[in-house]
C-alpha cells in the first residue's frame, strides 16, 4: 500500500506538534547550563524581563510547582543541582519566538561549579552492577565454565570493541504546544511515540488525574526512540502555559535536541570467544561497560543478544554502568541489540579468520536448537535460512577470504557478513472498531505513526480482519483520548495495536455495530517462547588506499520477520534501518567535551548521516515466514532489526578489503590510514 497520509505530508498539509493554529499563543525558549556539575547560585532575570514582549522567566528562583517523584530529566527547576552541561536551568516566555530567544540570551545564571567527570572508562572506579538492564532483563547471565571453555579451544579471540555516543536525528525537532482550559485540564500537542504514555507521564508530573490530560501527536516526523518517553519540552510548555495563562509553544533547536532529548550510551565491550577446530564455540563471553547520569539510571541491554545467538556450552554476559556528569542516555533504534551485535558479529568474523573458516559457515555450525540462555524453544528462528538466502543473492559463494588482496586502482575491495536479531514482543493494547453512517469502518487506537507507515499497516490489518477493501477502513490514531495503546517502540507497535484491532474487528463482525478490544489477558496468556526476528546482512566496501575513505557500493539484507504485513512499507523500514546502520558504521559520532562537559558536534553539519548518494544499492529481502505463536497477524516487528548487524557487516568488509581491523566506531579515514604511519 501507499501511505495513507502520503498526500497530506508531501503537500505540507499534515499538522505536526508545533503547527496547530492556537489563538493567543506564546513561545518559550530554554536557557541551558554552562557548567557540567555544581549548583545554580542565582538566576538574574532582570535584563530579560525588560526585553520586548517578554512575559515570564522561569527558573529555580521561584520554581513553578510539579508533583514530586518526576523523572530527573523532567523535574524542571525543582532542584538547583546541575547534572550536566546543557541541562535546562531557566526559560523565557515571550510573545514571539524571536523575542523569547533574544531574551534567553541575556538571562544571567551564576553557578557554584564542581569538578566534573564525563569520561567512560572500562576501569572507572565508579562502575557498578545495576539491578537489571532495560527493559527488565537480568544484568548478568552465566552458564558453564568460560575459562575451561577457552582453555580447550583450538582458537581464541579476546578483543575490545568500542562504540561512541550516538544521537537520533528525527527530521521533526522535538516540539510541544500546551494549552490549559478553564477547568484546569491540559492539552498538549507533542512529538510523542505514544500518546497514552505521554499523557500518563504528564499527569504524573503535574499531579493531575489522567482524565484531565490529553496528548495529541497525529503526525510525528521520526523518533527512533528519542520521542519514546516524554522529553522536557512537553513539561516546559505545560509549565510555562500555566504561568503565563496562555498557550505556549516550544520547538527545540537541533543543538538543544542533542543536549536534552537523549542519546545512545557509548559502549566498551570485551568479547572472549573460543572454538574447537570444527568451529563449534567452547566459550562465549560478552562484558559491557556503559554510562548513565546522576539523575536517572538508564542501563542499555547491550549484551542481551549474545544470550540468544549461538550455541555455546559456556556463556557469560555482564553489564556494568558508571554514573557520569552527563545527560541521561535514552532509547535509540534497536537499543542494546544494535551496539551489542556490532561487537559480537565483528568478533565472530575475527574468530572465522582465526579458524580459517567461512564466516557464514561458522554461524551455521553454531546454530542452537533452543535459546542458549534460558533453554526456551524459539517461536521461529530461520537465521540459517537468512544467511543462505543472503549468500545466494549476494554472490558470496566464490569469495576469496584472503584480506587485502583485491585492488581496483586505488581502491581495495572487500565483502563482509553479519547476523542480525531483534526481539518480537507485543504488549496489551485496546482498540475500537465501528461502522460509520456511510457503511465504512472507523478503527480507533492511541497508536503513533512516527513515519513508519503504522497508519497504513493498521488499515490493512483491519481491512483483512473485516474482509473489506482498505479504502473502506479509516484508522484514527495519535490521540490519548482514543483507546489506550503502547508506544511505537521496541518494534512492538504493529504487533500490539494490530492484535487489538483484529480482536475489535472480530467483535464488530459478530456484533454488527461496535467492537471493543483489550488484549491484556490475551497477551498475559502468551506461551513461553524465545521470540525474536533474525536476519543476515551483507556488505561490499571499497576503501581508498590513498585517502582511507570507505564507500559502500552494496548492502543486502535478508530477514526472517514473520509475516510481512505490507511489502512496500516493510522494505522501507528495512532499508531505512540498514542505512542508519551504515551511518553508525562509517559516520556517526558525537564527541563528549571532556574539558567543559556536554557534547561537541551538535548539528548535522558535523554529525554526519548517510545521504542517498552514499547508498547507491541497498536491498532488503525476507523469507516467507509466518509465526502464529506471536499474534493474530503472525508478524514480527520490523522497525529496528534493519539497523542491527549492518555496522559489523561493513566493518568485516573493511577488514576483508584492507587486512586492517578497526574496533572502534565509526570507521573513519584516520583509523584506516593511521596504522600505516
Ligand atoms: Mo525504539 S529505540 O524502541 O523507539
């Protein structure tokens, strides 16, 4: 299907959070901390208040009240402590955006500044073991004897891989428009991946009953996780609107987004792999070091994919965190799996070379019967099928594994492979389906379409459940007044909302007028399976022996992701993920400012992402898989698996091209050329 909202989007008629026409609107602009750690001693708003159009300056001097217990990133102005450079410490509200911004520049903030620590190290004395890692996995896992497994191995790989701070860059910046009504009810147009969750969060932060809060996000211009939880702009807009008694609009600048809308934690990952002469793993250990803030704990689940990938009699994973004077890390596409599989799949490639074995065959030899960690059966797997089909389509068969020997003028040419995985979960959701006056069908669910095509996919699911043409189904989403639904996140959206829609449509068919569904019981009754999508990623690279630049003439992925609801939408998700994975492999990196705290490279001039010219040939295919254990559609989520493994496939191809192993992302020209000097 084509996107239902395609026409309104390309004609500029789709309304995003900051674009709702609201009378008497005012504008807020944040003031951000200039220090990385310490306290705000005093905020002098006098000059700002004298500027044209200024209505208020908010700060910790006279903090507008919030309910206690709010997330540290959302409890604006409630404490004078500064947790990181760039934290919001004040805000100006004015009649225009320009006036608010100009006045924010003259708000004077005095600080008592302490020494800060913003550097992640694997030997940091502050490292600790969190209670669990996101969203609720055990922090560590241990099975068998790693040391014994390594001792009896024919080949051992013991390596450290590192990934940098990464930032989501949705095209639509984080924005919010808040209005209070005369009865104290709050309406927020927000950039949210889930309006139910955002409503609940805002209700909690402002101490309101849920019924008094409404969040609307009809169109969202990308999120990737950065809009998965409520971000400060929504709280600030609502707080400021209450203070000035008028609607308040906030649009964060790209630079402010880097500071306050979350990022992927940097990781340091040590992998120890041992295998016998046939390539069967005798030991697999994955230990991860990563950061969180002093405000909140965010424990990325980086080593969790290692628990399900390969059969190994000894398998150990561990996560250690350190609290630094940084913003709290947050969700970024395929949190955990993406950085974790980069390291694991790179190390597997190293093991293949150590054994003199084909990397596809090494993975096939280590295919487990059941989930290695918990022993659960897989609801479906098909990783081997993806590897085989990918190898066939990519032309892997005649590959000479020798590194650094294929030359085309100044270019060294190589190919690489990596596996991919992402959990296939679902969560309880509600939905409503009714017959409209004209005989068409209206389907309502507080789902979010963050640019993925969810609105279109859900229309197709409803049409199939009702047995009617998609043109006769209208899906309404993006509003917390609709039946409650989980976020567009964790690749769970379509599975969760779709389950509820199918049930609502079934009820409508028997009832004739209305179907209401709540899948809480159904989801709680889901049988114990290891539920994951899998994939295989293949990359060809050309590395300039003169400049060290890496080009990627070909990317090819094959996925086992259950029944594909709509091929056009699915292909777009897969190749979008793969392209983002290529950015991770070669370009993306936010530098931490060691001296002053906060981040350097806070815009798209310096934080590079692939453009169309960087991906001349990216192809996604899928196996014909139907996983009836998962949901009525037999589908798996596809929003995140595409990014998993791409960076490893590219890194492995760079090794094959050059004979040089880069273990630190991104693979930039300096890291290719440096070893030669
Ligand atoms: Mo995605 S990081 O689960 O929004």
